[in-house]
């Protein structure tokens, strides 16, 4: 760097005599350049791929980027998991597989689709030309159950339809882009519930109803703050829930692990390292907790839970998770950890609770039990058992002569839906049968195909209650035409009043029915399915006597439980001028 060497360089307005000769004997400025050689490699914009959970036969898609670090030009190759039959993964490179100096990163699409329920963890290898291998973990789940794919159903309501027998979910065609058959699982549809921010700005509305349900029906120790109370108690509520629903105890947590290195970077947490004893004790506690959660996850998986996206570290507290990640990834910041922790922690606890409900409660609803279910008869208020002296064969002949009842009890198509399990299909059939039986042309014909929009006006729920409890007054005057949220809430208040009238207690609110979520309404319908049949008469007591002659008959009540039960008696009805006061 020096002054102009010639007059022309100096400009026309400068005096040539003022030009200075260049002094090239010493530098004007010294620059020091420093670098470090490294082996070329490929990296990714994320540490793992978690594919969106989808119903059966629906394609799940995720987009990520491969980043070049040092290759001048490389044609990226890949190797998928060997078991392509059970894990049908496909990969697409929208911009080609060439990466290099002029193209520092390329997008990659990964697709997963299966017609059978599966939850998997696998690895995809990306290869260079010199036998270098770069591994990216990938996990995915698909199942025909609301409690598993509730996120898909809730976030994509504008992109699919539910119809047919059996009920099938079909994605609407998307012609907005050039890609054919783009998976709506990555889009965001309309959301009916208001999001409630909390726990790292996570949407707490997804867990609000479930927490109320647990506190009312399952837990002895109340769950006030989700998931903080679960984290702070090391999952005590989940253990209590499993033992209550299954009658089984989760195996004891594993023994404390021996001191070990936590990563492959050379850092260590050995107890004899100077200045690291406290860290060593904390890391041992973290490892012990993770082994305890590993045993818990394995127990749930052995009973049918699909938990491929849940890791033991997702159950840790925020500080423990931070320490664990810092031990694995040197240089990771708290902000990076926070971005990962809160959504993963929230999802891990929510998924584990819902899967526990699925395997230990929902799966108890079977076709074998449904065939002998109280209330599955041709007439409303028909007793479960015939009067004394009546042939049971008459009841069987009546069932065979009723096509609606035969259709509801027919096992055909129960396991063929791609979005509903057998148990959920039974619940839908139960709703449809009782609506058709007790409606009597009061409301227009309809078919329930989903647990949210088909129930939001409360009409079906009111008829189902009346089908089991004909004398229920609270649901006699329902609004037939519901065109807005206020109308839905008005009818929902009648449902709550009906539950109170017949003595059923359930932690449901008006907004839960008027602005429903499928997984929440499934729990409510399951509650009605378990309790309304108790209102069906067990048998008919016939009083046949001469005028003016008293007749006495005895009813024997038994208590199968160990706790004391107080029975109340209520006489309902006035038939032929004879009322309850005559008894």
C-alpha cells in the first residue's frame, strides 16, 4: 500500500511536485493469516430425524440439509437400513447429489410409509468417495390409533377426509405446488383450540384435558403442573398410572452405573479427576435416572407402546439435560439445549401417558365383550336378562331379526381402518347404533366418523344418553340447528347437566365438547361406554297378583369391592296410573 506512483494516478488537480516517492523498504501494515488443516467431511443441519407420526398408508416426510465441510466436489451416496420390508424408507435429492465449493449444502427429503403399525429407530449412512461414512439417526411411527397420531389429526384438519365403512382417512389432493402427493403431515391446518403457552412456550392445551382426566380418575397424588411435577418426582405419576391401569408393577430401576466416560471427545467425568468430583457425582445420578427411564420405556414397549421417538434423557430435568448434552457435545450452548429440551420433554411425557392409556385401557374394549354388552338390543330400556320364566332363545332370535343390531355386532371391517384401532371402531359403532335406535326421526340421520367435529354439536351424545337413560330430562330440549360456537356451547351445557342428573362425574368442560380435540373426546366417549350400560335394566320384575292383594319380592345387592358402597333407590315413571308412591 503506497501513494500514487504517477501523476495520472494522482489526479489532474494535483501538483506533480507534491507527489511522494513510494517507500517500499518497510510494510505499511502487517497481516498474520492462521489456518488449520482438517479432513473433509459432511455434516447435517440436525442431529437426528424424527419423522411425523402418521396413520397407516399415509406418507410421512421430512426435509433436511447435508452441509459440505472441505470437499471440492463430491457426488453424495447413501445407504438405507437393510430391512427395507419392515422399514420402507425412501430418499430424494431435489437439487441433485452433487455438493462442493460452489454448492456448500444440498436439501434431502426422506419419506416413510407403511400399511402396518410400526415404530422404528434406524440409521442412514451418507458416503463419500473415500469410504467415509456419516451416520444420521432416523425414527418414525405409524399406527391406526388416535392416541398415537393425534398430532397429525389435530394439525391437518383441512387436508384430509374421514369417510366410508370402515372409516378411512384420505388426504386431499394438493395442486398448489409442482410436487405430486405432498404429505400434508408437514403442513399446519386449522386448530380449533386456543393455545396456552407454558413450559418453555409450549402449547399446553394438548395436555390440559388429559391432566384433568388423570386427576379425576387415576391418580392419588394430584398432577398440578404438567410436566414439571412429573419431572420433579422422577415420573412418579406415570408409575402410579401404570400400576393402577394394569395391576402390574414396573420392574425396579437398574443399579447405579459404574463410572464411565460420557463422550468420544476426550473429556471425562472420572471420580479421581481433580476438581471434577462434584460433576462426577451429578453425572452418576443422571446416568442412574436414565437407566431407570430406560427400564420404564422397555416395559411399556413390551406391552405394545410405540415410543421410538422418546429417549430416556427426554425425561430429565432441564439442568440435568443441559449437563448431559454438554458432556456429549463440547461447545453446545444453553440456548441450543433450550431449543431442543422443552418440546422434547413435553412430547415425551405426553406420548408416554397416551400410550399407557392405549395399551392398558383402550385395548380392553374388544369385540368379544361388545357382543354381550348391556344395551345392545333392539328396544330402548330393554332389560339385559329376560323376565323369569321367559326363554332366553327369544332374545337371540330378536337379535338375528334386527339388521341394525347385527350390523353393529358384525366383526367385519373392525380392523380395516387406517386411522382407528379395533377398539375405536367399536366405540364409533356403539355411538352410531344408539343414535339410530333412540333418535326416532327427531334429528336428521347422521353417521359418526370422527370423535371431534361429528360430536361438537352434542346431538349424538344427547341421544346416546337418552338411549340408556330414557327419563333423563336435561337432554330433552337440545338445539337442533347449530351454526356457531355459541350454539355448540349451549348444547354442551345440556350434556354436563345430564351427567349431573344421572350421577356421573367426569372432569369435562363446555369448551371440551364445543371445541373438541379427537383424543380428548375419545376419553369421554370411552367413559360413557364404560358407565352408561350400568343404567340398562338388569331384568324385569313382574308383579302378577289379584286386586287388593299385597305382593313382596326381594332384590339382593352384592358388593364385589372391598370398600363400603352406599346404594340409593329411585323410582322413576308413571305407567297406567301407577306411580312410584304405590310401591
